[in-house]
């Protein structure tokens, strides 16, 4: 009969040890702490079952007290491991509240084998019980009465278990019904078995001790629960993996860039599109600071916006990246801040849209608008200049014409009224008017590429001398001396057009120079070309003024000196066009305001086409 009673706890011990080993393996595989605490709980259950096996086999009070004392020690470790497991299972964050109870149970377990004062077991008071079971089976328990410390520990069990039960109920009600249900059942089973054993010890009724059976029941029941959790976890991981694959596919197929940074603005992820946009492989982007791909101006823009991310702001902003080979990438970033469960900022991710083409189009539209406005201004200037310039020579022509008409009507003789001087005034005005009209016509021919050149080998000296004669009166009136040091060489040109260029350059130099200054002309042979230099001591130019000086109808006279002298505003524009049609070049330089300026003209000495194969 005794052997029969030993079979059940021995079997339970084997199950408990097996379950413990199984969950140790799970702990090392999954690294979840509740598997480790549950395996330790199962070890204590298995050892307790072994102690029960020994207790059923005793035949004397001395043997029974030894096994009873062993059971008491194991019960303390059971209480510690059970509480620890439950707290791990529900992820309770205030475990330190239970530390005093754990310490008390541990000290009691250490003290029990050395108890001589009868605080744990009162060995002087035997408590032998004979339990009559069905089928005429008798069970004899050779035990000693409980000491005061064991009674106190029993009360502490009830208090601690009660508090733990309250925590488990709260866990169940906070949306963890599936996980909390088996835990609550286990706690109620323990409570029921403890009360059953207390009633038996107190003699309220005769029955069978159930604690060891409730222990193994907990082991089996919670094993099934944890196994279900494992299955659910596998299913969740599989679903997460599928979702992750779908998410990864979605992210990599995005037509926009995606970038993720941590709380320190270090890049932790970019998709293929963003890598393609910057022109760098992922390995050269991930791990670097966000600002590593920005110039100083855009670094400030990012840092301002990143500070807003910490505050939860997710406003869009524009930023220009510096990609591979200094490629400039203008983008629109749509950021989203990331926070942990405690609202701690842990970084952000952003959708990056390439708007470089849009910005280029905007810049082009702006440039076209500015050019349209310039053309409109040129049109206005053309009308203004044309009206003014055409009117100036017409005044003397019309005046003298009307005078002559009236004199003839009155029967007066013209030779007594009009001298050679008046006739020359009329003629010069007509010549000037014709020149203005020719200049405007030449601009039209130049724009439409219909300006024809009659090129031939030409001596330079006669051209510059004719030009100087043409502006001699203008120079004398302005009290400006022209000093000519141009070498007498030949160039391949249209002599009429190049003389026209020399006249325009000399006229401008005189027009925009203060009185009693000098205009010098010189030349230099450079290979198969001749460079002509026209230097004045005039007002000079700033860099900004030099940028606009070649535009037709531009105000080449600096506004800082007041109203500009009379001019059509097309002389320099026409001169550059003529020089470039000869395969030459023209440029203007100035050291700055009031430091004069230099016009450099380069023309070929021979026909460039003769050197072609």
C-alpha cells in the first residue's frame, strides 16, 4: 500500500523536472525571463514531490519529522519562485515591494534545518494522523505539531498570496484576459489546496493533503498556457515577418526617398530611392550624421527643424543636399517624430521628395520673367532713346527748313540770310540722323543674322586715324586729349565696320571721362591676332555695372554721377556683335569707380579660314 501512495508524487516529480528542463531550453532559445523563473518553480515542485514520496514511506515519528522539515524548506523556495514567476509573467514593474517577503522566506528556509527551539516544528508534540480513504485504504502521517514561526509564515503566505491575487486580477482586467485567466485559476487552486490542508491539520475534517497535487497541477496548467503563448508568439512573428516583408517591399518600391534618424540625428536607415537620389551606396550613408550631407546653410535649416521634431512638430520643410560629386539635390521633406512609450524622443523618419526639377523650372521661369522684364525695359528705353535721339538732329533741320520756307515766301534772298555755318549745321544734323537710323538698322540686322561683312586685308592705322577725326570735335569740346600708339599693321576685317567700332569706343571714352583727361590707344601682336587697347581716365565701373554693360539700351553711365550724357545705348552692343562676327573678342575691365576703364579688342591678322584643312 505504501508503494502505491509513493507512485503519484514520484510520477509528479518526474513531470515537474521534465517541464523544468523544457523551459530552461526555451529560455536559452527565446531569452524570455518568465521561462527561467517558471523552470525554477518546476524544480521546487519536483523536489517537493520527492519529499512527499519520502514522507509516505516513513514508519516512525523521527523519519516523518525529517521529511516534514525538508518539505518546509522546499515550501519557502516554492513561495519565492512562484511569486517571482507570477511577477515576471505579468511584467510587474514593482518587484521591490516583495523583496522583504522573499528575504523572510529565504531566512526561514536556511534556519529550519537548525531549529532546536521548536519555532518551526514542535517535535515534543507529535501530530500523528491516520486518514481513512475509500476502499479500506489507510494513510498514516508521522508529523510534529507546527511551531509559532511556521504559523506566522502560513499567515504571511496568505497575505502575500492575497496581494498577488489582487495584482493578477488587475492584470486580467487591463486587457489581458487570455493570459490572465490561467494565472487566476492557478492562484485559486493554490488557495483551495492550502485551505484544504489547513482544515486537515486543524482536525476540522479528515481528508487527503492536496498541496503537492495542486503544485503539479499548476506546473501542467501553466505549461499549457505558456505553450499557447509560444504558439501565439510564433504566429505573431510569422505575421510580423510577412508584414515586414510587405513593408520592406513597399518601402523599397517607393518612388520617394525614406530616411530614418535616431535622437542624435544619426542616419539609421535609408531606402534604395534615397540612396539613388544622393548617389551614394547605403553603406556610405547609414551611420553618418544627417548634417554630413548638407552645406552650412542647410545644416542650420535642418537643426532648426530637428529641434521642432523633439517638440512633436511635423511640418514640411525644404532642404538642399550635397550628393556624390557635389551634386545638388533640392528636396521637400515630410518628417514624422518618433517617441517611446514614455514620450521620450527617439528620432524621426521622413519622406524625401526630389523637387530639383521643380526648383529648376521655377528658376527658369523667374529668369524668363526677368528677361521679359528686361526686354520690356529695353523696349521702353528704345522708344525713349529713339524719340530723344531722333528729335535732337531734327530740331535744327526743321528749324532751318521752316526759316528758309518763310524767307522764300517773303521773297528774300537766301544767300544773304544763310551762311556756310548754317548749311553745315543742317548737313551735320542730317548725317547724325542718318547714323542713328543706320545704328538701329544694324542692330536689327545683327539680331536677325543679316548683317553682311566685306572682309579684306586692311591697314589698321588709317582706320584709327579716321575714327579719331570723327570724334575730334567731341574731344576738343570735352577738353580731352587722344594719344595714339597703335602699330601700323594689317588685319583681316570689314574696314567700314571696324572703323565704326573704333568710333563707338572712342566716343564712349570721351563721353564718360571728366575734362582735361587722356584717352590712350595702343596695340599688341599676339600670334596671328592683334589686341587693341583703349584706356581712359573716366568714372570706371563696379563689377555689377560691368555685368549689364553689354545689354542694348543699358545705362552704361554710372548713376552715381547723375544724369547720363545723350546716347542711343546700342553702341557697345553693336560693337561686340561686329567684333565677334570677325572671329574676335571684346572685353571691358575696370579697377573700380573713378579708376578709369580699358576696352580690349582682339581681331585676326589674316583670314582664319585659310588655316583650316
